């Protein structure tokens, strides 16, 4: 599903990530951890085609990202839901339209979309906030709205970058529950976080694999996680 | 490369797609105003060009087949010399008709300068003879030689001396009008490109979000392109309308009052005027498309 083969990424003359190889099988739940600035976000961006590896190969759904045009990458991205730490919404549109944005841009917002949207907002607990604008949402509500947007196209893979970075423990547990539910539905989950509590809580509920970026390389995390 | 399919997709109205770009006040006003001002100027440039064309055609057609003979002789010899000159003219190949102007006709010619009650009989005015030529015309040099022998007080004016520079000037004025329209279109395109660049740069975050959720470049560009084209179309429609009203406010003149009062749109000229708003929209469409392509490439 997502494969990295001897991938390196350089920026501004320095190598940020080096010699990374990874295969993310369908239905798996991966955590990616490491200190701030270790390159977790860069790694995730390589995984959804927002950045191009400077060496090695990134394959998404058996397609090498290097040879793809921007429109092809856009089509691949529709199969990958992304949740960012800062969420990234269109602040002038209400929650409903932001959550439905992947459907809108892919021209799929026709029959049955409204019902699905309502169901999805209920699932993330945002029914009462459907008409609110993103700046009016709390941190937890923004994260849940971002998760709803990430899954509305029913993608095969969900990538989350520090999804609990700006929210309290209770809200992060709620978000984790949603991610676990998605994984049980067969979705592949990859979460970049330095929140060890979140990883431990997840390990108690589903089978997870924990990776760590250390010294620009990808490693399996130790048994302490 | 020009892609007809993606161009057609961009023109297709899509309310939801148009909503993804937040309204931007500054660039909206800039585009509206630019299109308004440029279309207003385009109406005048067009009117100037069309009026110059009409004048050139009229001077060319009306005066090409006519000449004037002037008899400047002492009062006692005018009638004799006129008769002699008419005889010569009527036997000259290439001349259809030659006719001495009556006192009333000569008064009418002077009326714009001296008024209609001029006592023309008391003035030592030359007798004018109006000559109508065939399409092929006559041999002016040969005629002058014959006139010198038989009516020495006659001076032939075949209009070429003053007509050619006037026709040339009118022709250049017409060209200048079209060149102005071309410059106006280019300036509109440049201004819309600048405004679109500013709007795209200000919405880099919006573009990032759209890309994150899988929007293709065509989709993102379309939202901007449609918006700017519509603004330019609206501004140009108002500018054109205002230009037309301003043209109607120019005092109407008679045939004798000349070029300035003839600055109007007539007949098929209206087709060009009606084309100004859609052409502005089209210029804005391609300018924004060009700007969007460049900015999206830079942001990729």
C-alpha cells in the first residue's frame, strides 16, 4: 500500500532523512515517533506525495510517485486521508462544507452525500457544530472535523500528523477511539506523534507497530513502547 | 500548451467550486475598476477609429472624382475666361461634367465662415468651376497647358495636393485607434494578471488545503479563473455602457461640422462595441489562467 525503498530527502543542502525503507501493509496500524524536528512530518509528506524523495522510491498503491504528474498525485491523494496537527481548513466555509471538501473537489457531492455527511458528523460528535466556521471550533473539535474530512472519501489509508498535539487527554482518547474504529473497519493507519501515552493506549486496543526516526533513519521502536 | 478540454471545464459554472476561494476585496475591486476603465477607454478608441475610417472613406470617395477650377481675373474678363475654360473642360477626355458655381452656391460655401447674409456680389471673389471626372480621371498636366493657352486666369486644383495628406492622416488615426484598443487589451490582461497573482499568493493556504484533499490544478485554477473572468466581464459591461452614454453626450453635428462631432458608433460598429465586455472577460480568463498556472507550479 505504502512502500519506501532506500528513501532519502534533502533540503537546503542538508539530508533530513536517509536510507529509509518501509512497507505498510493494508489494515495495519503504525505509529511513527521521534523527537521534535526529527522529520516525522517530512516522512508523512513523502507518504502522501506532498514531497518528492531526493533518492530512493516511494510507491503508493503500487505506483512510483517519482514518475507521476501533479494531477496523478492529486488522484492518489483521494485514496489517502490526511489529518494535520494544524488541521488546515478553509476558514470562510462552515464545518459541513470543509468536511465535504474532498467530495466537492472530486465532483462526487451528489446523491446521498448529505446523508453520509450527517452520519459522519454524528460519528465524530460534531452535529451541533455543523454550521460553525473553523475559527469558532475548539482544538478537539478541529481535530475531529479534520478526521471526518480525512475519512469522507472512505480512503484506504489515513495519515495523521500529531493529531493530539493541541488537545487535552480526554479529547485525544476520543480521537484515538475513532482511529481504532477505522482500523477495525480495515483502514490502514499511520500516526506520527511524540505522545507516548497515546501509543500505549492504542497498543492496549489494537495491534500496532511503532517506528522511530532517530539520526535521520527509520528504526523499529524498543520494547518500552 | 492550450488544452481545449480543460479550458471548457474552467468555463463551466460550478457554484461549490467557486465558493472554495474566499472573497478577496482588494483584487476584486482592482479587477472591476480596471475592466471598467479600460472598456470605457476602448469605446472611445473604437469610436475614434471608426470615425477616422469614415472620414478617410468619405474624403477618398467623394473627392477622388472631383476637381475645382478657379478663375481669378479682373471683373470684366471673368465671364469670358469662364466660358473659355468651360469649353476646354468639356472637350477634355476623362471629364464627365464641368459647371460654373452660381452665386448662391458660392455664398453657401462661405457661409460657415462669414454667415449666410454675406454680400457676395460686392466682393472680388474668383469664379469656381466644379469638375466631375470619370473613374480613370483626366491628364492634369495636359489640361493645365491647354488652360494656360485659352483661359490664362484659370487655376486647376485637382484636390490631390491637400486630399492625400488628409486621407493619410485619417488612415493613421484609424490605425492609432486600433493600436490603442490592442494596448488597452494588453494592459487589461497585465492588470488582471497582477490582481490574479496577488489573489493566488494571498490564498496559498487555501491552495494547500485543496491540494491536501486531492484537488487537481485545473480545479483550483478554475475557481480563480471563473471569478476573475466574471469580474472583468461585469466591470467591462459597466465601462462600455458608460462609454456609450458619454458618446451620446457629445453634441451632434451636421455634415459640415467635421470630425470631432462625428465621434460616434454607426451601423456595424455596434458589433465591435458589444464585443468589448466578452472580449474583456476572455482576456481576463486567459490572463488568470496564465497566472494560476505559474503560481500553482511555484507552489507545487
